[in-house]
C-alpha cells in the first residue's frame, strides 16, 4: 500500500532523528508517480537552527533537487502533525496532499492550535489525511521524551 510504504520512510527518518538526539519527527516528499524526491528528520539541535524541522528540510531538499520553488504535484508524509511554521511552509510550497501520523494537541498547526489552513489568509490548502501510523509515531515520541526525563524507554 502506497500510504504505508511512504509513512514507513517517514518513520525511518524519525528514528534516525531520535538516534541523533533530535525530537523524532520524519518527513518524506513524494511525486505524483510515487517517486520519493526527498526525506529528512528533525535537525534543530544539530544545525543550531530552530527552523530545521523535518518538513522544512524535506521541502527545501525537494525544491533543490527539482529546481523549483513549488511542489504542487507532490505529497508530504510526516510522522507528526505540522506546527504552524511548517504548515505555512507547506502552503507556500503548494504541497498537493499532506499525510501525517500523530496529532499534536500542544504544538500542532493543522488540526490543533493555529489551524493554519483554515484561515482566509492561507493561499493554498492541501488535502489532509491524518492518523497514518499514528500509534507508531506516538510511541516513538513517548519513548524519546521518557528517556529525556530519565524514566527509561
């Protein structure tokens, strides 16, 4: 199944991010024909860059690889509901479809919090599909933060 295979790639990126000590979020940009164009995991600590979220890095890499500024025929798979900053980037990149795993009641910007795509000022709204591999994505985050609190995995 295409959805599962692409979310698996995003989960792989999230695991790599966790191994680097980053919050385990992964993202994958996929062309309409199913070709993976770019993938990334969080690198905010590694790059000392608060904007180095998985979605931003994957969108930047895809645009660079394709030599374009917009990704209107591409889909984004991400393990966690995008924050408002990432939702804004998704809109600006004109991502066709957004697929995400776990919801983020604390910092989300899609279904929670700012709900960027519902504002009149939002120029592009992707189709949104949530809950893909949500349990696995949530478990990665829970284990990561438990280990940071010293509670073990």
